[in-house]
C-alpha cells in the first residue's frame, strides 16, 4: 500500500502542529505506524491522499452512525450554508434540534448546546456543583469525559484514587475534588457515596464505557447507582457522548431504563459537525445563566450549520426500524468476530459489545473494568491494526476504543471485513 503522500504530509504537519495531529489518538502512536491523511469519505468508505480506500469502523469516533456524507445531512448543511454560517444570535434551528433531543432523551426537559463533548461534561459538573453547593465529583477508572482539568485524574492507581493529576498542567487543588473509583464495583460505590455524601456534588459515568474499550455495566450496577444518588441527593450525570443516539434514540438511559439527572451528549448529535450538549431536569438546568447564576457560554454554541446537520441526522435515526437493523448487523458481525477469535486465538481474545459499539480485547477476559481491560496485549492489537489497515480496513488506532457499526456498511462489506479479520488472526496465531 503506497502511503508516500501521507508520509510527506505527516512530516510537514509535525513542523506546524504538535505531533502533527489535532487530537493525540490520531497520531497512531500506540499501534506503531504513521497516521494516514484522509482526502474524502463517503458512505462506509474513507479515501486517503494516496488513493487508498478503507472500510471505516471508526466513524469519526462515533458521529458517523449514518455513514459519511449521508445525502439528507449534506442537503441540510448546503441549504443552511446559503443563509450564513454563524450568527452569534438565536436561530430557529436551535429550537428544532432542542425539540428533537428533548423528545428523544427520556430524562431531558431542557438542553443547552455547546461545541464539544468536553464542553458538555465540564459544564455539567459545574452545574451540579452550583446546584448542590458541594464540591466533590466522583468518576470511574477508565471512563473518559473529555480533557477538562477536573477529569484528568490518574486512573486506577488505587482502590479509590484521590485526585492525583493525570496530566502535567492540572493543579492538584483542582483534582483534589475528583475521586475515581472502579467501574462495576457496587460495594466500593456504596461505601464511597455514603462516606462522602455531604461533599459529593455529582457522580459522572459513561453508562456503557467506550474509552477503556467497550465495557458494559454489570446487571444492576446502573440501577444501584441511581438508587444511591437519589437517596443521598447527589446529581447523577450520564456522559452519553458516545452512547447517546448510538444505543437507541434515547441513548443508554432508554436502553437500560435508568434516568440520570443530567445527560451529556456529543458526536452523533452534531451529525459530523461540532456539537455537544448537556440537558436534564428543568429545576437543575434553570440554574444556568442567564436564568440562574451558574455561568456557561460559547461563541459557536447553537451554530446553525451544526444544528441543521444534527437535526437531519436525528430525523434519519428516528426512522422506524433503524436501530433494529443496526442491532441485527452488529450482532452478526460480533458473532463472526467471536467465532474467529475462538478458532484462531482460543482463550486470547474477549469481545465486549453493546448495540453497535464493540471491542475485541487481546486478553482472555472477562473485561469488566479498567484493571481487567489493562490486561490486554496492546502490542498484539497494534499488529492486528496494521494487518487490517494493509487490507483496507480502518480500525481505531488504539486497543482501548470502540469499533462502530454504521448504517452504511453493507452485508457484503461486513462479510469481507470478517474474511480479512480471519487473515489477520491467522497471522497473529503464527
Ligand atoms: P470531545 O471533547 O472529544 O468532543 O468529547 C470528549 C468525550 C466526552 N465523553 C466521552 C464518553 C467521550 O468518548 C469523549 C471523546 N471520545 C474520544 C474517543 N473515545 C474522542 C476522540 C479523540 O479524543 O480524538
């Protein structure tokens, strides 16, 4: 596979942009190769600058659930574009997307749009702190909520990680108010919340984790979290930046029937354009400026192009049978991966799937939290990634991410991807 132009561009990009990338994971450091530069994408395919074509399972880290350049999304953006790109003022499009979001997410009564998932989650915890008057934020090892200081605590360094900065530049007195506890451990959860209840503003969780690889909540875990936070007056925040509109139109909260107090959204809600959102109970949301005292703002919040792309996307997702069809494709593809793992790498892979998001971990498993996810053989994942890329399959360039099924991948393409997975697993088996 010729990647000369990508290489030339990467050399130049590294002189202009740190690491040559605008987001670290794209640098492909953990999979031992240089990143490719994309020229265009359409449907299920990505085309790089050297003319190579790839079947896309990254879907821009989740947003492209319809596939790239869905005609209805393109049409909505083109139509809106003619009337301007940014007003810094209200537009009817904000109401249009807000109505669709509130109709879709069972717990959301009011919503505020921002421009990224990080903005959504950082605003949601500020709101929870303002609403409760408390300081502590509880998160879970292996869950990622964007790069705001409060979330960058060292994960998994102990049973309960007391605010140890996870990155230089994050002051200790910021993360001192963040506790990180193991995912899927109801005993530690209950002990932590009861011990610290008077100081805890909120608990924030990925209801299905996607950032340690896909890790599902154990049966009853979300229900226990909801019951405890309700009893103790703690704000429960679902970070549905990945799961929102992914697992169902109502996200994980509809999928599992557990309603949080606040929900954070991103990715799919923008249809490929920069949109984040946070929403929830009217009583809490009305604490946000200009109604309430908790400040949050954004120049491009509610951007008309992004609103139009998000609304067009949600209309497609609301079509009868959309999620059933996605589930059918995803379950059969996952079964195929499982069968190949069992045949060529017995006892060396474990597959976690919820809906159309899944991860093949190169470890025996089960993978139920950060600690067990970290057992995965990342070097082996890197070899698999490179072998699949060479065969025209675009996987996440990191073991601890998700593989996404989209509406655009055809049965024939998924069958071909399984054949190429078989080739790769055979090589890994040696
Ligand atoms: P953004 O600020 O990247 O839009 O969203 C942050 C975020 C918040 N919450 C969850 C559950 C997320 O997964 C993310 C971002 N996800 C990563 C990949 N899993 C984005 C990819 C990247 O960082 O380049």
